[in-house]
């Protein structure tokens, strides 16, 4: 078995599509298929079910082992490449739009000073997508909603996002000093998609409180929701950091009992942690202490 063959095989399993696998490894589709056939001849078994593009039982075993091998090889390559460097050339970090906009600017500014020759690749996705990319080795670090509880990942909590009720500044609730969940009954709500971790957390809280929300809009972005609140379309529950002092058209009110959202950093346990990643981590920790 060759490393190239194992890379091609893992790409097929992860993309579930021969064409996408070929694009990922920058080879032609026939070349990927040829490598798979060579692996299957060596294993004397089918490794991929062609009808479903899913691994067979032996294919699943090979994929688990191959991924460990490839991560180890990639980690060794990066460690060797950085041996004589003060800080590496590239750091790949994943974060949500909200984190990237409201929690990272000061950290990135300090990082650009601490590692002036390091190119930062910032990928914006939801927490589950980021965790998957960290697992696959596409990202060095992920800033996500916790917990992830994955055996292959280290996770460290950085801070907790306090959720607040956000309303148009002219709304009657914006004038109240204390707001209760019952005050929101019947109001049109703009909620984060239930497929996101924060969206699911909110809905679990509503269920626990036996509160039936009137959902006017589901969105995957707090920034979109914030804009629509400003337009008077409805109310929402958003991280307190999202509503800044400059948002004159939106009022934030604390609501007792709302859950907080744990935000943390994840990285693969078996991956080489680049020097740039260590610098970035320390800056993240320092930002929360300060």
C-alpha cells in the first residue's frame, strides 16, 4: 500500500463521490479509480460499495487506520518543515462568523505582530463543520461551541457567551428594565437555525420552560438576524457581544434563566501542533483573562 493510494481512498470515503475525491487530491477520476482497484487487489476484498459510494466493513477498518497513518505523516512533515523556523508559514483556523467578527479581531491583531511571517487561513463555518475539518486535518485549530466529546479531539473552554433578548429600539420591551420569557409570548421571533448548536440549545431551553415560540424566521447567521431586528421584523436571543453600543436601532435586555453558550478551542490529539498554533492559543487565553 502506498501513501498516495491511502490518500485517494480516504478522499473517496470522505466525499462519497469519485469526482469530488479526484478534485480534492488534484488527480483525474480514472487515476483515483485505478488506485482504489490496486488497493482492493492487494486486500483481496472490495473496499468501496460502488452503488452507495460507502466503505465496506473492511473498507471502514482500512479508512480508520489509513486516516491515523496519514495524520501522522502530515504531522511529521510539518514538524520537519518547522524545525529551523521560529514560527511556521501558515496557520489554519476555523470559527463561526459571530466569533470571527466579535471575539477574534483583537487576537488577530496581536497575532500579526507576534507572527508577522505567518499566513493565517480563517475558515468560517458552523461548529460541527469546523470540528469535522479539524478531524480531517484540514484545519489546525477550531473555535467552536462545546462540548464536542470526540475521542480524537482535545477541547478547552475559552469563554461563555451570555445570551440576551434583542429587540428593535422602539419596541415596548426595549423600555422595560426586567424582561421575562412570558413577555415574549406571541412576539415574532427570529431564531438561529435548530441545526446549529446554539439554536438547538435555545429550543431545548424553550421546551424545558414549556414555552411555545412564534418563530417568524430561521437563519444560520446572527448577523442576518441582527439586521432584521433593526428593521423591526421581530425579536431574537443573541450573544450579548453581537449587540454593541453602536447598534442604536437594537436594544439588548437580559432575561433571567437564559442559557449561556460555552465556546472553546479544539485540535487533534495526534496532530503536530505548530509553533504558530501555540502562539495563537496563548493569545486567545490571554484575551479571555484580560
